[in-house]
């Protein structure tokens, strides 16, 4: 019986394997952040240091520096993207400290809806009744997945701060997504490298010197993992996989990341979602697929789901 290798598989299968592997790796990121045990700004700084080194080495190996053409517009948008991305990492890592890996990662994945709303506000894009319905459903799911109720609103301010940080991070990432669409002439690997470079240059002004000088060797190991595994390797896998995949497949595979994060949070830290939170996650997943794939609200939606994913 012949076992197919990744190199001999079809492009679409290579894409599925690469994207899935990257999503699983990203789902373990919260463990590295928690085990490093540093404040969010310091953690992001070191992620940028190791991520910059990894992406620069990869881009040099692939010859992207020689083939890329730069203009003032490309450089300006890339730097703005870097500011948004680094800020997003700081808020998201701060949310992990307050909310936990599973909930924060699930809540963060409402960012496709911010993309739609920002696109409508900035570029006057038409949303339509169906998308509005899916977005409304998603934010109902958001409240359920975040576990927000009257008791939470009145008694757990730290938890609410974490949820707020997650939502801010998701809005910032939506901005990064819109800028990336406008930077079609810039390789995404180079864009990630520039984003990390922005963090390396900007964050030392905010990171206390004492925090940088008192990092232990085990902490450096976790921080190196964030830069090498969760930035360099994961992003390279995703960027290599996306051109080989159809939109319906990407829309489904993107949820491997939050589902892995929920599983890892349970296995490593024994933190589980309540049934209401699980139902909220399901609503976010369905609504995200509906927005991404342009589903209409109606009786034939489930049949179209099965056909599109198959």
C-alpha cells in the first residue's frame, strides 16, 4: 500500500495539510504566552525579535528581497499595518492573562464581522440584509461564548476588561486585514517581517528596562517559540496554503485554530467552556461561514452548507 507524501499530494491537499498544521500550531500559542509569564508588552517585543529573525531568514532563502519592488505607498501602508498588528498582539496577549486561552481566542474570531463593518464604513461597501442578520447572530454568539451576563457585568471587572481587550484586538486585526488587501503587490511574508520590525523598533520605548534584563533562560525558550513557531513557521505555512485552497475550504479550516485553543486550554489548564459558551461558539462559526460564503438566511441554508464544504 503506497503512502502519499506531502510533496506528491495534490495542491489542494497540500494546502489543507499546510493550513491545518498552521492552525493547530496557532492554537497552542496561549500556552507559550502563559508559560513565559511576562507582561504583554514584553512578550510581544520578544515575539517580534524572534519573528523578525525567522521571517528575514525565510525571505532571504526564498529570494523575496530581490524580487520585491517598493513604493512610498507600499512602505507607508506596511508600517501602518505594523503598528496595528503589534498593538493587536499587545491587547490580545493582555486578554489571555485575564480571560484564558479558549474564551479569548474564540471571541477574537469575530474579526471577520469587523472587516465587513469597517469595509462598509470606509469604502461604502453594501452589506445587505443577509449579512446584517449573520452579524447580529454572531454578536449574540459572542455574548454567549464570552459568558457575559448580568452577574458578570456587575461582579467581574477584570474578566470584562479581558473581553474588551479581545474585542479591541479583533478590530485592530480587521484593520490589518483591510490594509493587507490593499497591499496586493507586497508578499505577505515580507509584510509580516515589516510588522515584526515595527515592534522591535517601537516597543523598547514602552518595555521597562528591568523587564528585559530579568528574563530567565526557560522564559527565552517560550518566547523564541512564539517568534519561530507561531510567527515564522505558522505564517509561512498559511501563506503557502491559501493560494491552493478554495474560499469555502478556508472558511471552514480557519476554525481549527480556536477549537484547538479551547482543547489545549482544557488539557493543559483544565479550563472548560459551559454549554451556553459552546452554543455561542457554534453561533459564531455558523455566522462567520454565512458572511464569508454569502449564504442567505432561509430553509436551504443547511443544504448549501453541505454542498459548499464537500
